[in-house]
């Protein structure tokens, strides 16, 4: 039975040790599944699509805007324009007729009474508006592009964190599965010892106390096994939660480990957090430039073409109107200066945050490599400790069979070996978790 346990442990080490040499195909496949199904990631991707739409909207502001406009006016009452044309001309024309003894000049001219509001008036036209120079539009587009890059970097950062979380959760599940196997293997050994003790008691070579003590050890191990099963189930539920799957869905255990080399790498230039902060800084810089450019005028071209007149006759009612409009904000009560000062301070803060983040990421990479080196050294030491515990157990089993030691000493050796097995599992799985931390720290 002891040899069987040795084979199980060595096989586990053989399968787990290459974790730090290359990525697991099953783990990578689960990461891809999480990228597809994770709800939080899908929400962030929708934000990217929203920002991309806002960039398209900002680009559209540079294009000419063409609209069709038509209105028809009916008006009654209101102010009127009274012009006494008849009162002024009729007496003069009558005098001229007397002087010329003729009727050449009309004397029945009526006074003019015209209301200001146009009645039966229509205007049907196409209006074209084309920005010629507008600094707000230019820097608005630049800022929208920066904000799009910011959201894209945030998605990359979440994907990086999600990949690390999924891999860590996967390794924790594998560790809990292997831990259950260790308990089951030791349970088989204790049950075999129980049968041996029963035979010895029956033959009068051992007291009944040996059976009871062995049974107590089995009961304790059952409790530990049940706790390990509960821990395994929690690990499985959390892992499936990350992948947005049914919590009780089975998880594939990868026994095919791909070998590879994890070259030392401390490069952090690809970290999405840096890209995000850089995009935020560029967006703020464009805001500063926009405020500075407000001292420049805006220039627009407006073209109206259509028909205008009383009634819809369209005969000699066509018209064309072209206007060039200039707007220049010369003075705004020093509010623009205050806005520029605020924007410059915000830009300075982002630059300081960028420098601080750079140092934090360098520290994270350094600590990740230290963690990996420590995990490798710890596993090597734990392998030796586990092997010594195994040999000690073999000796204790032989001595117990020869009646040279008490049952309590054998059970103590059994417990010690079991504890070293569990410690070996923990130290072994620390290595792939440390690799995952390096992958996150260097954005591999």
C-alpha cells in the first residue's frame, strides 16, 4: 500500500512540476471561455463600442450638414405699415393735369397699408452648413479618440486580470482534487492497518486498544476528507462562476503538460494600465489645448438655396444665399484663464499618477519573480521532506510488524507523511500560480 502511495505522489509531481515551464492548454482554453462568457467583460466591451460610436459622431461634425427646410405663413392683424402715397401724389397729379389740360396723371392712387407679418408667404430651401475652422471640433475628436483608447486599455486590463484569476482558480481546484486523493490514499492505508490489527487482536498478539485507536484515526481522516471535498466543491463553484457556467459543472483536469521555457522578463511596457493612464493623460492634454485654442475664432459657411415668395408659384421665386459666419470670443471675464489653470493641474496629476504607476508595476514584476523563485526552492525542499517522511513511515511499518514500536508511533509517522504530502501539493501548485502572476505582471 505504501508503494502505491509513493507512485501516486511521484506521478503527481511529474505532472505538476512542468507547470512553471509552459502554459496549460486546458487552463488557456478555460481562459478563452471566460473571455467569451464573462458578463463583466461583456459590459466593458459594450463601453468600448459606445466610445467608438462617439468617435464616429465627433468625426461626423467635420462633414457638411445638409437639411431641407420648408415653411408657409398665414398672418392676420398685427402691426401695419401705413404710407400715404395717395394723399401726397393725388393733389400734385391733379394740379399737373390742370396745367397741361390733360389727364395724363392718375389722381386715384390709394394710400399703402401693408401689415408687417407676411400673409400667404412660403420659403422652401436646402441649407448647407460647413465648418471651415473650429478648434473645438478638432480637439473634441482627439479627446474622443483618447477616451476610446482608454476604454480599450481598461478591457485589456480586465482581460489580463481575468486570465490570472481563472488560472489561479483552476490551479486551486486541481490542488483540492489532488488533496482529496492524498486523503483517500492514506485512508486506504489506515483501513489496511485496521484489518491487520483486527487479525493481531484475534491471534492475541495485540490488545483491542489498537483497533480502537486505528478506528479513531480513520474517523479523523474521514472528517479531514469531508472538509477537503467541501473545499474542492467551493473551488469548483467559484471557477464555474468566473466562466458563467452552471456551478456544479465538471472541470476538465489536464494531465498533458506542455513543456516550454519561461524566459526571465521584467518588461512592463505592454501593461494595459499604463496604456489607459497614457490615454487619459492625452485626453486631458487635448482638453488643455482646446481651452487654449478658444482665443481663436470659429468660421462657418452657410448656403441656402430654394424658393421664396407669396404662394407656391415657383416662378421667379428661386433664390441663393451664401453667408460666411465668424464668431470670436474676445473676452469672457477671465473664466477661460481659470479653466485652463484647472485643466493644467489635472494634467499634472495624471503625469504624477503615471510615474507612480510605473514604479508600482516594476515592484509587482520584481515580487512576482521572487515569488516564483521562492516557490521553486520551497517545492524542492518539500520534495525532500516528503521523501524522508515516506522512508520514515516504511521503517515504522516494518518495526510495527515486528512489534518493536507502539501503534501510536506508527500513526504519528502516518500523520506526518500525510501532512508532508499536503504541504508538497501546496508548494507544487504555488509554482503555476506564481507563473500566472508573472504573466499578469508582464502582460504576456
